[in-house]
C-alpha cells in the first residue's frame, strides 16, 4: 500500500501499523524506508505489549498473602495428663543418672485401669521434656504398666530398676525406672560377649598373664603362663563369670582401651545410650553404668547372635587346668553356669547374672514357651535375683497378651529404614491448562517451609513474601521466549 513504511529500532517498546505507515511509539530515531513491507502481527509486537499481566498479579497477590499472614505459633512441648489426676506428667532426660537408693517397697503403679499418676516411692527426678528412647513413659519414675481391667499387676520386685519385654516384637510390657543408669556388675559381660566373641576364632590360643590371674572378683582360674583357647575363655566368661577371662578377652580384642571403645560403639549401634563402659568384666568402676533398658537390648542381641546364644544357654563346661598342652591329656575341671534360671525354669534360654557389693544384684533372664519369648531385667536388687526374674517372666507369660505396651526395645541403627526421599523436581512446573505450579523441592516451597518451621515473625514473613514474588517473576521472565521484531526492506 502506498505510503506504507516499516520502522525498526533496536529495543523499541511498541510498534503501530496504520494506513499512513508504521511508527514507533516512544522516543527513538525513525529509520523508515520508502516502499512497502509485509509485517506479521505476531512478529511485530513488543514483549511488554503481549505479556499477560494475570500471572504476575497472582504472584504479587500470593506474596502479599504470605506477608500479611499471621506468624505461626511456637511449638509447645507435648505433655500427658491423666484426666483423673491432679498433676501433669512430663518426661525426664533419659541420660540423667540420679543417685536413687534401692527400692525396698513397691512404688505406686500407674495404668489405664487405675488412672494414677506415675510417682516412684522415692519421688524420682524432676520431669523433663527430652525424647526418651523407646517411648516417653520409660523415662518416668514409678512402675509403668497399662493393663485392661481384670489383668493381674506385675509382681513386687525389690530392685531399684527392672523391665520385662517381648523378645519377638520388642514391646515393653512393664518397667520401673528403665533408663536409670546403675552399676551393672557382671551383666555387662553380655555386652563384652556380643562385641568381642563374633570376631574371634575359637581355636586361637592365648597365654594367660599375671594381670589376668591377679584380677579381683570372680575368676575361673587362669594361671599365668598357661595356654587356653578362645573357646575356653568365652565359656569361662559367660558360665563362670570369670573376670580373669574377661581381661584376657580384652587383650585379644586389642587391649582394654580398644576393647572398651568397641563395646561403647556396639552399645551406640544398638541404641543403648544409657551405658558407659570402663572395663570388660563389669567390676565396679567410676562412671561405669548401664540401665535395665540397655541390658534388655544386650540380652536380645545375645540371643540373636548364634555363637553367644549357645554360650548363654550352656549349663556346664570342662575348663582346662594349669598347663601348656591343649590335648586330651591335660587336666580339666567342670564349671557351671551361674544363671540358675537355666536349671530351674522350664523354657529358660539365658542370659547372665551379676553381683558386686556396690552394684548389688543384677540379672538378665529370658525364656520361651508356647511360641512366645520374653526377657526380664533387674538392677540393684536386694535378694535372690533369679527368683525376681522368674516372677517377672511368669507374669509376662500370664498377662503378656493382654498388657498394652508402655514402650519398645528399639532396633539397631542399621535396621532403621532411611526416610523416603522424593525425586528432584523442577522449581516451576506447568499444570494442566498451562498454569505455572510450584512443585515440591522448589526453592520457593523450601523457603516457605523453613520459615514456617522456624516460627518467624511478621517482618520476616513480609520479606519472605517479597523475595518469593521477585523470584517467581524472574523465573517467568526467563522461561518466556522473547520474540524479535521482524522487518523487511525494499
């Protein structure tokens, strides 16, 4: 058409086409040429002229909503209150080691049936708020049990701490001060066995030392200069509760510091976090403690390890006397398992007893009957510990199917399934119909999540909202292709 001309300019903001020609809206230099030009309307628009305003408006509206939204309330620690009680019960720190005296009378019992608040006979420590391994109730003082009406209560046990649990599913049926750290005496040898025995060749020969023979406490009778196999030593450890064999096994395990380090690592792997190891024998030592909960975990692990499981249910063994030869001509004497449960309780499967003057009596016992298996632990007990374990096991076989668990023996760390991780996604996707969507894993979604979890204030939310808006606008601009203005010359 006569008089039509094409106008082009780098960076023009708008182009108009009319009967009299094409002119640039805004300042610029006219670079028109005579003649005619064919213009595609879709190719001659300015990016600003054709960009829809709706997505940007929606983004700014979203940002404004985030900015003016009330800040989330700070999380409040959860407490459990019995509806019939006059006090609120919270949980104490599991790692605390209060110096409680041994329980001479049974503490009061708390259960769903009685509706009583858990309080120990001695009052117990002040309640805390930290998460307790195995369940919050296991961190409370007093007997923890949850029984339906008509179910018998657990027996009275003259021990500072005790626990009974199902070995198959780990459910703790009843407990008293399960996480209190107390001197374990020779029940710590269970941890020694599950740590060192699986890595030792039973035929390895060891020559006893003066340090082995001179150790205090119970001994099976190692003689300095005499030779023994690892098989001899581990039977002396778990049947005769020999501190001399415990010392010898520490030497075979790399020396006492290395052996106790490995035992500590094993305890941490099993999530037995109340245990602090100083030696391999369980002899009283400053700072050496374990708990009824941890010893139940050690007992469960011992029964799951085939070599150790055979040891803890063996009732007698012919132990070598003084000498260096290893053949049948060497004199031997019989040692018997100190765990009297094995000879007096049908279905008993292990595991270990202990006693020192400071620690008093301790016991870990297990049994299987009718397809059900339980473990019972008593610590700092006064009286016959195997009878206490027997009574707890009797109650478990009687009421175990009715009792509701008050906690659980947690699995080892390697058996905990890692959390599922969502596959990475684009920060900005396109939903059906072409609308932009913010997907899980996007920077903006992560930003909002972090701010919400931190409980940020209104000012922080306002800043976050503006940053979110700016980020989305920039993403939209980057993803939308800019079309250049086409022109032709004649």
